[in-house]
């Protein structure tokens, strides 16, 4: 071989060149595709919000089908009548509230600052839905979702998603058989804003009891399930003051 | 004329049985334990690994004469990470739904020891075509075990295959469940995979005593 690949100088030069080449490829790719990727992410948020309030294309009882991307913007502006941002006592309307990053707002709240909390008011078949974004931690990475409530604080639908939960176990929080269990549950325990617990061994696998603030957990996904419980609890807690103003029972 | 020479064909055949990455070389165990609770996840993982290993082996093989040996592991790591990120970004832009499904596998692919193992053991010393075949062969061998384990874990743990109920409804007590049969919750958790892999190793070695090491 003509090149002596064992030399230190060669090693350093190789490393340098490789970093530059790989870095430029990735940077080029990232900037070239960022437009499309951001658009896809925007659509996804709209799809998720609509999904939680029951605007979706679900057919059988197994699949999760969103509104298609080509019509999601129209449907979003049709069904979501108001997007508000709650900052302390202040409530302002904001057409781009759905783009607010909950992760940052929760971090602010933890530091004791006033977060900007987005909330989406939707209307479908004459019924009003209050859709709240959620964000939390699973076993490996972030989990997030949306919860749709009515004015009696009954869950009308949820959507969960995750970044890196274990496939086949915790990753199943975005499956119908888990998400559908939440519908009909109340987040209230008497007058307390209790949230909903993902409970192991609650002896109610069919989830007939909608008053117990519990849904059946996923086997083998304890930590992800606890993350979901904590996420709902934290969100309900943050939005409590606003929810008090809309609650009618 | 055969499509592949005998030597080349062995690159595909060997890892399927006598030199299987999981049961013989004991590589890639972590993902085999973690994601085989469902058949679908097993298949997705197997296909992803095939793609990355096939392509990565070719890239490493092409670079094999210019990679400085002192930093070869880092170079291999960068190659596999770059490949995975490129695929991830392209999917995010053009097939967003698919990218969501695959996102959870990305970390598992990069850290899969089979990939680094084949780079190190084969691609660094062989030409691109043979490295490609080796990559495909090893990922098939890996995939087969994943699918077998996934099959038993999903069937016995959830009574479904690819998410479709095959044993009846456990809650309504129809089909097999009417006889008192119950799903085995243990099969869903990762230790069950260890046992299934152990049984596969046992069956394989008793069928071919040449695989058993002498003490």
C-alpha cells in the first residue's frame, strides 16, 4: 500500500477530512430537507390535536388513522374554533398556539416562571372540546400527547406519542387499545383535579368503571405507564385554574 | 451458471445456521431481547438492520485501505451513524408516517453489535461485493432468530400474530380461551426472550454436535 495508514499525521488528517465530509453531507441534507420536515411536523401536530377530539379516519377498532395531510390544514381551521394561550391570569388568542413547545413551557413552570400554556377549543357536532397538549418522560425518552375534555371534565379522547419507548412494550401507548380506554374517564375525583392513573392490577381490564380515575396498564411497560400517569397529572395541575372557569358540574 | 459462486453463497448461508450471529456468535442479543415482544417489531428491526448492514459493509469495505487502524472503530461508528441519520432525515421528509414507526429503532440499530462486529471482522478485510453478501447473510441470520422469538412471544404472550388475534378473544373467552387457556404474561417481558433464545440454541446444538465447544 502506498499510504502508510499508521502514521499519526495521516490519522489526524483522515479524522479532520472525515469530519468535514460527514459534517457537510449532514448539514447539506438537514438544510435541504428542513422545509419539508418542518411542514410534516406541523401537519402532525394538527393531526394529533384533531385526533384527540375525535376528528380522524379510524375505521376498524385497531388502527390509528389521522386526517390526511392534504386536508389537515382546512379541517384544523374548520374544527378548531379558538386557540388560546394562558399566561398566568392573562388569556390571549394566538393562531399559532399549536406550535408552542410544551417541553420549554414545562421547564419554565418548573423554574417557577409563568409558562405560556396553549389550549385549543374545538367544536364538533355542536359539542365543545377543550384540547390540552401534554408532555412528559417515559422510560427512554420523551412522551407527549393531547387530551380532549368536555366542560364536565370527562375525557373525550386522547392521543399519545413517544420518541423511543421499547417497541412492543412501552411503544404501545400510541395503540388504540390503550388510548381508547381513557375516553369517558373523568379527571375529577370529587372536587379534586386528580388526573388519570395508569394502574396495574386494577381488576378492571375492560375499563367498565369510569369513575375510578384509572385505566388498565400495559404489561411490561410499567415505567412508560407511570410516565403517562405523571404527565396527565402534571398537565391537569398546570391547567387547573383555567379548567375551573369552564367546568360546569 | 449459478448466480453466486459456492464461496459467495456460503456468505449468505453460513450466518443462517452454523455461524448465526445471535445463537453462535452471541451478537445483537440486546435488541433480540428488547423488541421481540411482537412479530411486527421483529420484522421491522430485521429489515432495518439488513439495510444498514448491507450498505455499511459496502462503505467500510470501499474505505478499508484508507482507514487508519488506530481510529477505525470511531470511523465505523461514524459511518453507521451517518447512514442511519441520512435515512432517518430522508424518511422524515418524504415518508413521515414510516419514519415515525422506525424512529424507535434508530438507537437500537446504531448500537447493534452485529453491525460493528461485521464491519470489524469482515468488511475491513474483504471487497465490497463479498462484504455486501456478508451483510445480507448476517442480517438474515439475525432476522430469522428475531422472527422466531417474536413469533413465540407474541403467540404465547398476547395470543396474536402481527397484532391479529389467532387464539380467540381472551376477555370474551372464545376460541382456545374457552378451554381455560390463558395468555402467559411472562412471555411479554424481556427475560422470556432469553429463555426462547436459549431453547433455540439448545435445539440447534443438539441437532449439530459440531457446534458444541469442547471444555
